[in-house]
C-alpha cells in the first residue's frame, strides 16, 4: 500500500509535466544583398507587400495621421540632422505605390541607425501536443531588428509604433491556446496558390491567438521583420570567380550557389558544408558571369525540382519534420530559386536562431527545434560595372530628347532588380552627391 501511495504521489508530481509535454518547431529565412566586396548593403526594406494575405497585421496598421504629421515636423526642424525617422502609412495619405509604407512606421536611411541590411522572412512556429494547452506565451527578442508583420496579432510589439529611432530593440509576444491534436479551427481563407498556403500543409496543432484584435485562429505563429546584422557568410567576386567565405566560428552545414535567368534556365552548384574560417571558390564564364549556355544549366522545371529536393533534404537533416521542410521549400521556391540573378543559399548554424532571435516559451516545451536559412543576393563585379552608368543616368536624370529609348532600357534594367534595386544601386552609385542620391531613392524606390 505504501508503494502504491508513493506511485500516486509521483504521478501527481508529474501531471504538470505531462500536461505541458509538447514540441515546438520553427523555420525561417533571412535575406541580404552583397556587392563584390562581400559587405551587406542597406536598402532591404522593399517589396513583396502584396504577397501576404490582408489579414496579416503590420506595424503601420496602428499608425495615425497625427503621428505622421508630428514625425514630419520633427525631422524637418534640425537641418544638420540625418533623416531616418519618417514614419508614413497609406492611411496618412502617402502615395498608393509606397509599398513599404503599408508595413513599416519608419523609413530606413543608409548610414544611420535606422538602415536595414537584413530582411527576416517568414519565421513560422508550429506546436505539437497530444492535449490542449490553455495558455502559452511566446516571447521573441530581435536585438538587431524589429518585427514588422505578424499573425496572429501580438500582445506586445516593441518599440512602440511611432517611436522607432533605430532598426534595433525588437521584442514581440504572443498569447495563444494550443488545441488538442486533431482539433480543427476555422482559419482565414487563402487561395491554394497564395504564398501563405504551403505553411499550413503540416500536421501541427491549431492555435488560438488572444490579443486586442480578438481571437484569431491559425495553424502557426507567423512573423516577419527587418534588421541590421551580419551573417556568417561573405560572398566576394572578381572578373573570373566568386568566393564564398565562412567568417564565423561554426560550420555551415550546407550551401549552394543558385542562378536563374528568371525565365527558362537555372544553375545549381552545391558547395557542401563550409568549415569555419574557410573559403570555397566557383568559376565564372568568359563574360565574367554564370553561363546559361553551359551543360551544367537545367531547364527551369528541372532546376526548380533539383534545388527544392536538395534544400529539403538538408532541412530534414537540420531537424525539421518532412512536411515542414516541404512547406518551407514550397513557400519560397519562386523567390529563392526562380527570381532573376545569382544568390547563395545556406543552412545557418544551429546557434543562429538563438543569437538573432532569442526566445522564451512558457510553459517550457519538452523539445525545441529552430532552423534558419540564409539567403545572400549577389551583385557580381561584372554586374557592378554594368549597373554603374545606368544608375548614374537614372539618378542624375541626364537624358536628352533623343535618349528616350536608352532611358526606357535603363528603367527596364532597374525593374529587373526588383526589391533589391536600392541595395544594388547603392553599391555602385556616386556618393559625392549624397542628397541627390537619397532624394532619388525616396522618390523612385517606394515599393
């Protein structure tokens, strides 16, 4: 009888642990742009605003016309102070083509604490539990960045809206109820082709978010952000080769060079693991770029398939469940693989998530797995040489009456750079006339 009593006491002592026995997984990506010198370039706050469903919350949602007017007055007063804190939103009457204004409550400016050199893209958090967990608090710090978009809505998102003075000091919290395994909740509808859809194709538990926005249901916690920090890789180039260097103290588990013409052909070079403080070089063709006529290129269909399979295998090795790895690949296959240009993709070291995005989850999960993938968009030395005169003409506006065709060609070239145009233009622009450059960027690159 005493033995039975001791077993009962032990069981009651273990009940809280059993009740909160659950697993948390996270995958996410961060993107930067590097020129031929291997240094991160500012200007990563542009683009892809329209890719997310309308139900996703952003910092700009809470911005008011009064805040906008006050901010404009504040930055216009000191003539010797650098710009950098101009928080606009569409609700404040800013131009409809100002894409980043729909998300942010500040305008980053290169060379100031407000600049953005990394875009944190779609970290999603999944929960796996047999039973229901009534109260879970997820607290994520972003010391060198700010969380800009979320779903479900956060209970806390710092700095306070309208109070950004630097792209740093981010902190976000969610209060959610994790549903029991098999319990389904109604979630906002998205088309199967929407970028949001793949992240739901998992067996994770549904969650119910609780915030001032009310109750919001999803299969996950989603967040995006903007930051200014260095990753472990530096990508440099000459006219004959591109070199990928691991400047960190940990091994890079897997890395690839991915190149796409944006339409028909793609190229993959698997760099394998990269040891700490070591380099891997890969050759360029006679035109100082990657040769799409070579035998190693693939049709776009085969290239997308091969790149997706290789990344998926490494994500599973890193600890993701197969469905999570597939969800991540399906989410980013168009942007990470298909988009025009050259890029280096790599699985970040295991310590990276806890360094870049330290978190605390209460109650403590029995298992946590976090996997981040880094993406470096590469501006080759030859591309810098090609872009420099184009950028100079566009910024100066020095086109004559007979230059209409040349101007349109320059505009088309800029459009091909997409959301990375500001970063790439900054790599080659003449900075002797800083005001002209900054005015042109604010006027022309508002997407």
